[in-house]
C-alpha cells in the first residue's frame, strides 16, 4: 500500500522527551502512532486517516543537522474531541495522568477538562454537551 502525502495542519513540537512523549500518547492516552522515524513521531487521536495529528521531533533532527530550541513547556492548549469527557477523565485518572480540574460544562457547549503532557502541553479533552449559538455564548 502506497502512503499518501497529507495536506492538512500538523502542529510539530520539538522535545528532548521524545520516548516519554511517545509512551504518554500511545499508552496513557491511547492515541495511534501513525508515523515513527526514530527522531520524529506523529500521533493521532482517532483511527480516521484524515483526522488531526500531533507531531514531535528531537531538536537536533533537522535535515541541516543544526539543533533548534525545544518547546519551553508553556502557552499551548490543544483541544481534543472525545466521545465523553467524563469517561476520558476517569480513564486518565486511573492511568496516573496529570490532570487539571474535573470535567466542567463550558458556556460554549463543551464539557471538558485538561491533562498535561510530558512537555507541558495542555490537552483540553471535550465533548459537545449542547449546541450553542456562539454569538450568544458568554466566554
């Protein structure tokens, strides 16, 4: 089977913690490892081949051989859809993931909570609990 080159957004984070990150996303979160070249990985939160993925790479894995600074661990939130934020929260709590708060209903119609990955990225696991006109939602 020939691989098709994707044409979508792939956020890429440079990290010194690549193996820890790989274990966290595949074992703790249950994401699918869609690509692994050693110093570079891609993980997907679903089995949908066209769905969103996150990418991680060692800082010294650039083609020119120059090392770049690793992600500093602050200021990024990635929202991740899940069938049930409550079920996901319980599973991640059992797995020992670092969690921030319990699932809460948000004014924009999401029920969500935060988990923290090994790099400091906040993962906002959510499901839509009600349809909301975002022009009327108090943020």
